[in-house]
């Protein structure tokens, strides 16, 4: 008869046991991840707010977001399927027309925050917002 010896389950403390070097490497790694995250967020939200329009990997145009009372910018982006109409004004950036079937890019509405993007995947048009706007406001205030 073959018998198996059951091993008791190990506790979490036993599984996390390690030397001081292991703990130091863990802390350094976590601090490095946090530092890289804050660097990336800071680089996205630095400078004046700018809308960048791409077709594939090629940048077609870059416009600063106009302030209140300034004239809006109308841009026609030529994509794979046809022309996508983009409006940049004081309220933000929006795609008003596109030749794609689903129209999700048009229905996404107005975008105004750093890091926001509008993508028309079938037409290969991408609009991103870089820079900062209203840094002293948060989502609750807006």
C-alpha cells in the first residue's frame, strides 16, 4: 500500500519569508515603478494644452486649444476611408463627421483633458490631447 504524506498548508508569513536583500529589492522596485508612473503622468500633463492629429504613425497637425472667445479650428483629416472632420474649440476637441460605419468616434463627444484621445480605427485617425488645462481642478469640481 502506498501512502502519501500530507503537508500542512503554509501560512502567508512563511511564504513571504526572505532575507533583508529580498525586502530591499522589493522596496526599491516599488519605488522605481512609482517614480516612473509619476514621470509619465507629468510629461503628459506638462505645457499648454495641444491637440495632435495622426493618421497611422504620421502626425498631420498640432493645434493649441483655443481659449474662450477665440475662433475654433476646423481640420479635415484624410484617412484610409475618407475625410474625418475635427473641431477644436474652447470647450475641447471633438470629431464631427467620419466615414466609418459605427461612428463611435463621433459619438464619443468632446474631450478636453490631457491624455484623452479620440480614435477612428477604421479610418486610422487618432486625436490626442497633450499638456495641461485647469491643473487646480479635479473631476469633482468640473
